[in-house]
C-alpha cells in the first residue's frame, strides 16, 4: 500500500509559511506586544529578559524557542508554574497567528487548488491510501473536499453538545478537546466552497471573543463557548509545539498514543511519499528508521532543493528516491491531462508571487 506523509512545506505552494517564515512573523507580533497584557511574567524580569533573548534570536525557529522554555521549566522548579504560563501563552499566539495565515492565504489556495486534480487519479488507482500529516493547517482537508474525495480521519459526524457553536465531528483527538479530555472535537466545513473548514473554526473563535468581551475575562489557550444547554464550557486548543511532543514530561491535549497509532498504520504502507517534511522531528524520524528496517520499503521525497538522503538515514540510502518538486508535481504524475501553456504560465506567476511573499515575511523586523 502507498502512503503520503505531509510536512509544512507541502502547503508552501498555497501560501502557508515555512517554519522560518512563520518564526519571523511570530517574532514580529509578540515582541512588539510584550508591554501589553498578552504575556504575564508576574514581575519576573529575569524570565522576561530570557524570553526576549531567545525569541529575538533569528537563528532559532519557533519550535526551538518553545523547546528552550520547556527545558527551563524542567530545570527551574521554583518558577515552574510561571514558566508554564508563558509557554501556553506563546503556544496560543502560535495557533492564532497560524489561523490568521490560513485566512490570509485562502484566495491563493482557491486558485492553486485547481492544479491538484491529479489526486482523483491517485485515489482511483490506489483505492485505499494512507495520508499522514504533521501540519497545523487544514489545506489537505480543503483539497479533499474540493475534489469531493471521501476520507476518514478518526472522527465521526454525530450529535454533540456543541452543535449550536459549529459543525463538529467527535470521538478521538485532533483539533479541540473539552470536558476534561473525555470528548475530542474537530470542526468540519460543508465543502461548498474553498475555506469552509476555516469558516467553522472562525465561528468557534468568534463565539469565544464575544463571551470574553461581554464578561471582561480571558482564558489562555482555551475557548469560551456555551453548549446547547446554555452552559459555559471551555474548549482546549490542541496545537503541538516544542521539543517534548508525545512525551510524558509535558501535558498535551492530543493523546500521546497517537504516535503509536501512526507507527501501526505505517506498517501497512510499503511505499511512502514524503512532501514538505524537513526530517527535523526526532519522534517521526525514529519511527521512519524503524519502518525502514524492512528493506522492501521505500521513501520517495518530493523537495525542490534536496540532493541527498537526510541526515540519520544514510544507512538506508538504497531505499530512498528523490524528486525535485512539490505537491503539484506529485499529483501531476498521476494525471496531467489539463496541462497547457496557459496553465504553466499562470503557475509560474503564482510561484513568483509566493516567493515574494516569503521574502516579505523573512525581511520583517520586530
């Protein structure tokens, strides 16, 4: 069975930021707001100085910044809760800024998504196809909806206590957790237009803002909503970031067992195409190395610039194939029937616009 593994770079073509682009955006937005009520250092000037130092360091991306704060929390028991507060405040900023990026790039996605028509031929050929993703964005869900491709994501469409807020699928783990982690929710769109999944997320965020402004209160990394009975509830954000994902040292909304589930699903895959992943996550790399112990398995990497097997995988170099391309190129290997000079020219124009967007993000200064 074939499978597809997606990293943030898979969404590059539609305008979503790569890690260094987003790190600069986060840096710019957070540092200029440090004197507001966004972060509460509880008069700990040393912690505030350290936070500014690591966030201002342009040699660190945002995951590394969170990881350093986690490390400080582990070693500074006296300030454990204070540092924890800063971590979750920063993660909330990360999620909100990523949501803003999703909104800002929807028009770009609505045009570039048309080039992904080859996904229909891929699904027709494979029938059953595993898709694994590390992404915080909802780009691939939008692609599947656009081409009317049914998929299973571990959630089920059934009545929940929050149907008055937005469209939710329920049961397992992904986007939001509520009721002491006993209930896991994921929003879904009606697939009538590109961005319908984002629109449902925005409904939840808007409801939170309304209640917070009305009552003059604010929760960190949680969303205020009223359930169908009118009771005030708190939906916990589930974004994962930092150096200790899927470990017991830090609490996370998404169950740690999800990594084990990934490994089990991977066993049934013999040919894995990797797009947009930098091979920088040790948890994922360890799973892939273990999977490659079966020499009949192959990893195909789609990346515009890579020329050699990623570090740590040298012993398995014979099991790697490298293609210099992106998500569009991948889908076109299954169907390129709509290719024309006009479409190629339009795509080149979009690529130029996208590269200029990258430069603007990276050149912003706080």
